[in-house]
C-alpha cells in the first residue's frame, strides 16, 4: 500500500493518525500542495478529484476519501477498533464523527477558504475553481464558534468523545481543534472537560507526527 | 425501535430505503417539518439538533444522523449487506457514498436552501437560523451541474454504483437525483448508463415508498 499525504494539511492528518493508531506500516508519499502538485497530470492519474489523502491498495485500487480509507483499514486491520465493536457503539461513533466533520471541520474549511488571501479563487478543494464568498466566511466562523461552545458538554466527564474508548470521533475533534488555531480560535479556558481531554489525546504517540501548520 | 421520519423530506428517505432493503420492522413516527415540529420542545428531547431522521433504540439511545443509523443497522442486521462485505468493498462504497453526499446531496441542499422563498432565514438545518446567501445558491447549482454531468461515467456499464451489488452509494445517488427534480435538474437524455441504472433502482420495492415532494 501507498499513502499519499501532505503533512502540512489537516485533511490527511485524519487518516494519518488512524494509520498510526493501527500501527500499520505503509509507504508515505508527500504531495506538495503548496506548489499545487495535486492539480498536475501525474496526480490526476491517482485521484481525479485532486485531493489528499489517497490510499493506494496493493491491487492498484485508489481510495480517495478519509471515509473510504477508514472503512477499508478498519475492516482489514480490526485491532484496535477505532469505529466501534458493538452495533450500538458503531452507530454512536458514526453519529458523533459525522457531527464533528460537518459542524466543525467543514465549518472551519468554509471560514478559512472563503477568507484566506492565499485561497482566492480556490474556495473549494477539487478540480473546479470557485471564488471566495465573504458572507460564507462569516457564516463559517459563526458555525465554528457555536461548535466550540458545545465541545465541553460533548466531552463531559467521559475519557473519550464516544465513551470509554478512543475512536475516529476523537481523531476528528482533535484535528478540528488544531485546524482552528490557524484562525486563532481556541477552546475557552473554562472548558475544563474539553481541555483535560485535549491534553490526553494530544499526548498520544499517534497524534505527535507533524502537526499541520498554517501557510 | 422507533424511526422518526418525514415522508416529504429527502434526508430521512436515505434511512427509510435502507430500512426497507433490510426488511426490518420499525415503528415509524412522522415528524411534521412543514409546521416546524422538529424545533419544538418535545422533539428537542429526542434530538437536540432538531433534524430528522432519528432512530431510537430499545434502550433509549438516539442516533440522529443517517451515518449513525446506517452503521448501527448494518452491524445489527448484516443481511443483505449494504455497505460492503470485504474490506475493499467497504472502502470503495464509503468512498463513493461520501462523494455523492458531499458533491451531490450537500450541493443540492446549498442550492435549494439559499434560494427557496420558503427557506428564507433557514439556510441551514439545525438550531441556528442563518440567512440565505444568494451567491451560495449559484455555487450550489454549479456544483450540482458538474455532479450531474459525471453520473453517466460514474455508473458506466456496472449494474450498481459500486459494482455488482446494491449499496448505500445507490441509495444516496437515487435520493439526490429525485431531490434535484425540485429544482428541475434532471439527468441528460444522453446519459444512457445513468438512465438504465436509475430505472432499475427506482423500480425496487424499497424505493417505492412515498417519494419526497417539493413544498
């Protein structure tokens, strides 16, 4: 297998932490997003959507979304389970992960990509160039603020987002919180449950590998 | 179990078709979105996010996203599998489903909710009221057009979106295509593969139960 990554970007970090938690040895290939390598002809042969992460299986199949990469690796390498073991856990984890992805990760993407000078004309990832919509940056920031306001209650006194076990819901929440630093949005000091969780999860070996940085 | 549904809305149809394919008997409860029943105190006790679908398990747990409901039911009622059986199939189906949800379903939502007079001040589902952004309706329509242009190639000569077996990728694509009719967007006549697939999938008993209608 080959994993197409970009260490400075938040999206592939979601898959990278997952791979590290499973302790799977996979060849890493760095894609130079800064110089738009993902838009070039060579990378389009790997992923016509021009996005990272991508997982290339040994038979040549390319999985081009975090969702696809997670589902594949969870089934092929079941231990440790990161998406639940019982039916109810699987449902609860998928529920939480979807809420965090859409309410947190996508809101931050909306905010950043519609306001950062470096992303003018590139307000969405992918093959089509879209102009920034300033009102959408405002809405994204507002959505993200609501999301951050709710994190402390989401964690509560549980060790992890979905309960007793580390899961993809923790991965996504950690990646969102670190991603939001690019826009100087942080957890409120009063969010003691959230901070306790954040410090524990940030200390795991899997999350140590190069944190993405704002360009 | 109880399934909180709304027969006129596209989102819960994704779960409703899934339940019908599995042939699971679940009590259906209709939520009156037209009269904003989902925003009322009684429904907030069931789902604080004020959205349908919701699946209530027998122990009282509420799953409030299609992603969570699908994962739970797939694990609790494995036959027929709708999310793949081998690791590779699971990855490919999740990949396709995510692309269809974000590139098709969310684009149509963006287009509709930012342009329909009935949705003024309600440009997003959920607890917070957001004003419409006309530029976002334009972008949503453009994204959806690109998505529709690619459906024929996505299907190709395969019986189903992910290959030989009906899956959640087919459910989502069918729901998007029917949802887009609300804005008079349809498959091009020349999309012969897509039309062949659409007619086959639309004839399944699971997809017959009340198709959502534009209000």
